[in-house]
């Protein structure tokens, strides 16, 4: 019975390893993006603090007083150690921002 459990555990481990290799997004990890905003401009800063390069995908969004979301996207941006990337989102004077957020996932290259 224990050999059957051992074989099942090895099978699951091999499937998980193959999934991580075949689907690179499966080993993506979220990074912290610092978001700064005032009434008209929102800036999300993504910084690579790791010792290796990363490739990032994500978006920044700002919510205006009229209830509309304004978006900015990053798609496959490569950041080497110590580099950063800024995502800008702009509003107008009639509908300024009341909040801003960023959602970014990265993988090691």
C-alpha cells in the first residue's frame, strides 16, 4: 500500500513540474507596485529588487469622481536588476482621481 502512495506522490510531482515548465505563467508571482496619485496623474512604479531579470505583465487603474476607471497596461516588460518601470494614468480637471491601484505579475527570465 505504501508503494502505491509513493508512486502516486511521484506522479503528482512530475505533473506539477511539467505544468510549471510548459506554462510559464504558472510560476508567476505578484510584485509590489508603489502607487502615487494626485487629482490628475496616477503613477504606479514597479521595481526589480531581485538579482535576476524579470518579465512583467499588469495594469494600473485610477477611479475618477464620475465612477469611471481609467487604465494603463504593461505587457511583457523586461526589468533587469535595479531597474524600474512607471505606468501612468491620466484624468482631467472635471473628473479627478479619488483612488488608484496597480496589479502586476512577473516571472524570472
